[in-house]
C-alpha cells in the first residue's frame, strides 16, 4: 500500500506540471512574429473612341490606349439639281446664298452628321472642335454646324458647341450639320462632281 501511494503521488505531480506548462506554451504561440507589407501598384489607361454616324454615312471607329485617336467616315450627298428639294440620298437641297461663297446664288445641300466621342478615365470634361478643308476649294462653299461657320483649307474654324465655352460633351452624340453650296452657273467650267474632306481636330478641355 505504501508503494502504491508514492507511485500515485508521482503521477499527480507529473500531470500537474504538464498542466502548468500548457498556458506558457499557448502564450508563446500567440506572440507576434513580425510585420509584412504588400505594396500594390496599377496604372489606369484612358479609353477614347470617335465615331461618325447618320444617314448616308459610312463610318470607321478608332479607340485604344494611345495619345492620338482618329476616325474616318464618308458622307454621300448623292446627286441633286436646282429644281430638287432633296438629293438622291434624301439630303435637303435649297436655293440660297447663305454661305456667301457664290455670286448669283447657290444650290445648297445639307445633312446632319452625329459625332460621338466616348471617353473613360480621361483627365478632361469635354472637347472642342476646329475644322478645315483638306483641299482648297475656290468654287464651292463649305460650312459645319451652322452656315456661319464656313470652312477653308488655310485656317481652322472653331465649331461652337452647346456647352459653356463651346465645349462638346463626352459620351453624347453631337449633331453637326454639313453644308455644301454649289454655284448656280453655266458654262464649260461647271463642276459635275464635288469631293473634299473636312478635317476635324478634337482638343480635350
């Protein structure tokens, strides 16, 4: 009996010692191991697309992450004459001299074209337009937006927009009427066809 009590007491002491060591081991596991920092960087690239649309307009759209964005389109007025109120493509024809480019009157044909500049993540709230002719035309009259905004190939004409300071808005279709005035003239020098390009420079504001 005496030997069994010693053995039992020794087992109690070992068990008690083990229980006393548990909190110490748990405290060591919960202590801080150190600090870790993960720095994350990214760059956001602007996206811009430019598109022309409208009746009798064939358009190409360009847009990507570059500093220069271009779009080209072709507007077909069709054939027209003095006695017409519309061209063969449906554009409006009038007998006026509002462009002031023809002596003795003009046959004026006009058609709206919608310009849409879509932009995301661009450090700009809008854009302005300056327009000019790619080739000189000393016979016919050209205008964009209104008949008072005549176009030449020597200097760019500022096209007024609906916003403050003539600024156009992004992500909104802007109607721009294109005007072409052909002189009412006779003779061997009368043109049978007209072709030119309106160059537009869009500047972010």
